[in-house]
DNA sequence: ACGCTCCAGGTTGTCTGACAACTAGCGGCA
DNA sequence: TGCCGCTAGTTGTCAGACAACCTGGAGCGT
């Protein structure tokens, strides 16, 4: 499955694993490019391309004439720049992910959903509402919308803890990336009831639009997270490099 | 100054400019690698390395045998993955950034600051507190801490709207990246007073640790943003690629 | 007229080899 | 002892070649 990726992507993935597993610790110097390439029986150019990817991700930094070094960065929990699902999010805390109060139906698209999915307002779209639980405790109230001709309400329901992403993937709609907007908020009456908290409880809301590599928006989601359930982190690059602000 | 960067970084920067300025629109196909390289009188491998960087950043996507295409992604406002200062943040909304209630002093490091800066608890550190305004309206309450032997309280004050980053840079401490944690919150009495809002007002708090490329933590900051002042967005990669969850 | 196959050109992916630019440490020399 | 310069090692760039793959059109058969 991962062999379908190009060679440099596989090599990059292997290097990420070495760093993530601790075999390469922060500050360590990587073996030289020719050495890394020879070990794996690939050309230096492919190895070099893989290292370039990791450099861009901020995992390593190169010093001309000296070597390539693993950068110091803490192990991130719930890195916002990665598009994981809520299940993985819960699982990463060591708790058991579950689903409650799942409903799936055809609804008239709310304005912001219609706009994001690029369909006329009021178009019928598939909606999936779920309350996600961690060890049985409700922690996230999620709503997903997608075009009815992409996934029907029936296909959306019964996923269990399965990801909507994989369901879309089976229809040839591979989610390439998403754009998320983060806002704080207080629980309204309905959300409070669904999450079993007091009305006005503190929430972190993530509105997200997922799209394919062709730029087709295929999934809109709104997640209300209990404030004390998770801590979201993100690595912010610059201003050392690429600090320019255009326009 | 940008010529000190390696060639592929310059080429990548030029390509980013082409995309950002709209000369290359989403969905457009880039000229072929040999063509791009020939136009700029560089080798294909350097051009290719630059494109690899943009691919990793998500600006373009390559299709084997077909070409390289500009990905469709909205212009992001306040992209969290970029480490801009609060001044740039305010300026990007078209409002005039300002500073109020600036105080700078030597304080005993709070536990989480001491831990982040890797100094013993209670060590004296420089603290800079500022209320940032947009067209005169208070919108962000920020506090910065750094080691006293890096920047004294006197050096921290009087920056005007200048960035703490540039002050650190003049001491050879170039901030390479930061790690931010995002949490929702309600204004306590003091923050409410400083921001001139009701106690309990909705806030988005960003705790951040900035470090050099060597991994030395040089700056800790805590920003309380008024909930309705800004919308923070972030591009989330995957699960199309690199969706694996390790451990 | 329509649909299918096959082919040729174009593009990205990978390989090989070479040299330039730069770093860091070691040893000789004053 | 302290400085200089050299050398081995590493990353940066170049050049050329071929493989793998996609796309559109020509040509053919129905």
C-alpha cells in the first residue's frame, strides 16, 4: 500500500520513523547522503529528495559542508497540521474512542456548507452527526456534511468508528488536505445536552473543509471539543526562514 | 540577503511568489521542469529540489507523466503554521496596530516558563507585558518571557511595535520555529480589565515556545486573543499522504 | 459516424558520475 | 603556545541518460 508512493516518499517515511522512534535523537547527525543511499541501495538523488522533504517539514536541518542534523522539537500531541480523525485523536490520549447519538440524514445545506461544497444553497446534502466519546465520556460533538451524490446518508451511517475519509476514498475521493478554522465558544443548549455539560461550557470549535488534490471540496465538518479534553498544538515556522508577509 | 540562501531556496521563493501573486493560478499546470530550469539557467536537479519543497508545503502537486499543478487552496488569513508577530496579525486585517499598557520588569519565572526556558524555578527572567490594539481597540493581551542574560527588561521595553524577534536576532538568537498550544478560555478579572471587556469574556489563548535551530528555547509567550477579533486557520495535511499514526 | 486500439510525444521519477563550495579538525610551523 | 594552512568529509549543483507513466490523436474496424 505504501509502496504505491514514489520512492522518495517511502524513504522520507522511513526517516520520519527513525526520528519518531528515537533511533535518531534531536541534535544527532545523520549519516552522510551517500552512506544513507548506499545502505538502501538507492541513488543519492532519491535519498537527497527525501531529506529535502524532511527539511521542509522541519524535522532536520542541513549545514553545507558539515552534515544534516535532527532538529530539536518536542514530540507534538495532536499536531493541528496533520489531518487525523477524531478517533485517532482520542486514541492518542490512551482512551477508548466510541460513538454515541449517531444520526444520519438528508438535509438542506446550511449556507456555509453550501458555499464550501460549491452547491446552491438549500441543496440536499448528506449529514452525519455524532457524539464522540473517550472511555464513554462525551468529548466531541461532530457534524459532517458531504454531497449526496458523493456519499448517501446510508453510506455515512454505520461507519462505526471508521473514518469518513476511508468511505470517501472508496468512491475515488481521496482527501488531500483540509483547511481548518479555530474559534473558541460556549455551548448552546443543544450542544450542552449532547455533550452532557452545563450550558455555556467552554468549547473549542474546529470548522474544516477537506478537499482532494484537484481542489474539489468533498467534506465539511464542524467539531465542538470540550475545552479540557484535548490540547492542540502546532509548529509555527519562521521567522528564521520564510518570514516574509506578502501583499 | 536572500542570496545567502541556497539556490533551491531562492528558486522555491520565486515560485511561491508566482503562485501568491496569481501569475500561477490554482489548477494551472507549471511549465515542465527542464523548461523552468532552462529559463533560469539552472540545472534541472536544482529546479526539481525547489519544486519538491513547494510540493511538501502543499502549494503544488505532481502527477507522474503528466505535469506539476498548482493546488487549489484558499488564501489563508492568519495561518497558524506561520510564526508572525501580533503586529503583522493586526495589520493583515487592515487595522492599525498599536501598543498600550506596556510594562517590562525582572520577575521570578513561573513554573511553566522556567521549564520551557530550561532554567531553575524562580530564576529571574525578563518579562514584557503588552496590550495590543487594533485601531485603538484592545484585542490581545500578551506576555513574553526570556532569559535575563539574553535580553534585559530594558532591552525588551521600548521596542514600540517592533518585534521581540528582531531584538533577539541582534543578539545572535535567531528564532527558527515555535511550538504553540491553543486553548479556549474565559477572561479572568485582570485580563478583562486590561482588554476592557466583561469578566468571563471569550478568549483564545496561544501559549508558545520559540526556539533556535539548535533547539535552544529563547522565548516563551502567552497571548490572550479576544474571540471575535481574529479567525485563525491552518492547513491540515493528509490523510492522502503521511496519514500513519505511529507508536 | 462511432468506438476502439495503438502509438508517439511529453513529463515526471530515478540513476550515475562528477565537480564546486564549504566545514571542521588536525598537524606543522613560527 | 598560538596561529596558519591543509586535508578529508559533507552538502550543493551540474550534466546527461534512461525508465515509468500519462495524454491525446491517428488510424482502423465496425
